């Protein structure tokens, strides 16, 4: 005769060592994650037939901290740590700018601000981070894009929204050419002519950086390199262009509603897979500008 095996009851305990039971259930968080709204394009006007650029994609806000020469603090920001390194932040109130060397969720640090009235962050100074891309690398599953604009009374056509993506949000390579103070040449590059204008190119080897004024498929030109050892391109110097290397074809494109002499507000929802996203806006009207253009991303 086979003896029946004793029934063994498993016990589950919480972190305090108390048995999990109907009276003390295992806590489960079923609340939705907090949504964050980020303005990724903000332009007073887009001229007739013009499409915005990679550099027009920006993050904007206000310095909420005390006066500081190098650190901008925005208590409402939600940056990913160090995602902004190499981009240029502009103090639009002061007129100064600097290349980002570090950032936290709410702060952005530069080595120095230059070109402004005081070259310092003062309370309530407005900022703009040029070439900013929406970072979806943390596994955010949905995206809501809200587009706002004002159509002119004489407008006959509206706008087209172009959503483009990148796996890395940066173009990198090496300058194998002769020394040059302004022009970086990479024979392996495949840039689109003048797609990089307004972005910042960093000479990683030299430690200098400059705002791009023109580019061909193989070359990138700046007005000047600043902040480095020699402030020029030397053979085999490495470069990085944050905010670049986005697809030439759209991830998605759509035409919001149009009516002359009217205000537009329209939202589109995405289940997203891309790593980084930028939004370009094309003014389809052949004659008049579209004004007060705003794109807000909710993730």
C-alpha cells in the first residue's frame, strides 16, 4: 500500500516577513505611468514652400534657478542624463550660447556661455537647445504628437508633418584630410546637402566645436572652431554631430486639417518602435507663411 504524500503548503512573505494572504495581498501597481509633454518645435513662422530643418527641432524652457555662469536649471524639464552632450544651448534672453558638456534630468551644464550681454544664466532666462531629438530609448510605448498653427487669411494650402527617426541621433567619423581651420572632410560620409546647417559639430580629438554653416555629401563647414587645443581639423581627428543621422525617408507623414484664416490644433497617436524622433513641418502654401507653429510630444 502506497502511503499518501503529505500536502506541503508554500508560504509567501512580503518584505517585512508577513505572510501574503487575502488580508495582506501582494501589492501590484496598476496605475498608468506619468505622461510628459515636451515642446519639440516652436517657430513664429514658416515661409511659403519651406520645410523646417534638423536644427529647428529644439527643447525650450526657462531657467528656474539662481544666477549661474555655467549651469541652467529647469525644474520642469525631464531630460535623459547626458543625452544633450555636444548640442548647443542658447540663452535666448541673454543672447549667449554654449556647447553642452553634461546634463541631468533638470540641469544643463556648459563650459562657458559666450556672445551675450552677461554670459550667465539669470532667473527666468529663456533657453533653447538646438537640434534636440525626442528620446524614445527608455521603452516608451506610445507617442502623441499635437500640432498647432495659424493659417493666413490668404492661404490656399496647409502644412505637412514629417516624422523622421534615427537609431543613434548622431553622425560620427574621422577627418583624414589635411589640416583645415573650417572644413571637415570625411570621404566615407553621405550627408544630404545642407541638412546639417545650424547643428553643432564637435572635434572630439581637439575638444573644439562649431556651428555648421554649410555641408556637402562629404564636407562640413563652420564659421570657426572654438574651445579646443588647436581649433582646427588635423589628420585623423574624430568628429561627432549630435542631432544628425536621421532617415531621409519619413517614418510617417500626414496633412493636418486646413482652413484659411483659422487656428489648427490636431493630435495623432503612435505605437512607437524608433529610438529617436524628430518632426519637420512643411508649409505647402506657395505664397504665404504659416505662423505660430508648435509641435508638442506627449510620451
